[in-house]
């Protein structure tokens, strides 16, 4: 198997991706590299890259990017880019991002895996949607928050944000992931409580909207909502490439709160 084989597989199934303008590209390395094993992770930290090399896994598939331009004019970010590329080169690794494909992949992708992980009955998701509707009938907001906290603690999330009346009874929860938890869109799906992420919300305007309209919002870390999907990608790879070793490698996100 060559590194490019998985991307070609994605191109054959992910009709929702614009393959001339996508985040699902090789970020580093040789697409024709002969694969000794695949490491799947949410974020390709240096620690993940080093661990993959130790395990003999030379293709890294990450959901998020590895070279962000946000701090590109700073000396520290130039050093960051340089050192990460040097590490990838030294370890002989190829890095592929799988984002647009897996954000909408039916049944096994990020949104469905997250809703399945939470464990509430859910409605089918159209492929064009990033959101799921879950039935949480019979719970107050605080009861729902505590139940979710219990479920996400094994992922490293040890707190759940909560905006709204703790005693308010809720029934339909709109569940989102990543940086695209747009509250009005989720509410308009008929939800009376929203499960959002930190990167998908903003404390001031999202908080004002939630409190003034009395629409409860629960929040977890961006990574928390997407880790179950990357674990499921590992299982998916074992199905489509059964002769290639595939392993999920934790990346240290979410960063634990001090409690």
C-alpha cells in the first residue's frame, strides 16, 4: 500500500468534498511512500510523530492541520514550522490530513461517531449536515450536563460548560463538533438544548444569545467532540486495508483543567 491509496479511496466515496479545494491533502512527505503502518490522531503533535516512528508507523493521518499560519510572522512559529518539518524528515514520515471527508462521512464519520459516543437516541443526519439531533427527554439541563461529563471523562474532558437554567427540562439536543457549532443553525433544527464546542462558540455573543433567549448551551473541547470519530477512522482503515497495521494515537487534547 502507498500513502496515496487512502486519499484515492476518500476521493472515490466522499462526493461531498470539492477535491480541487479541500483540506484533505498531504501536508508533508511522499504520497508514493510504501506504508509500513498507519497512525491515526486528532492533532499531529511532535510527541505523536515521535511515537508513530517508534511503532514503525510511517503514514500519519490527522484530522487537524500541522502548519497553521496564525503566528507565521513570529520567530517562535517559524521555529515551530522548521522543527516539525525536520522531525518529519528525520523520522521518514508522511503526513496526510483527513478533515473534509471525515467531517461528513455517513455513519462512521465525526458527527455520527460523537453522537453515538454520547449514547442518546438520535435522528438520521443528512450528509450535508454537520449536526445530529438526540433525544434527551426526561432530564434537566444539569442532569444532562452531569451525564455527558461522566461519558467524556475517559477522553480527558473533566468539565462541561453550561449556560442556562440548571433546572430547565430539555428534550431535543442538537449535537455539533469542531469549530462549526453555529448556535442559531442548531436551534433551528428544533432543538431546546445545544451541545457545542469551545472553538465553535464565543463567550460574549454566544453567551448573550443563549441567556437572553433562554436556550441552554453545553460546551466541551473541540478535540473531545472529534476523538471518537478518529478512533472510528482507525477501525475503518482496518476494514478497507486489512493487511496494513493501523493504530489510534492520543495527542494530549483536550488539555485537562485544574480542578
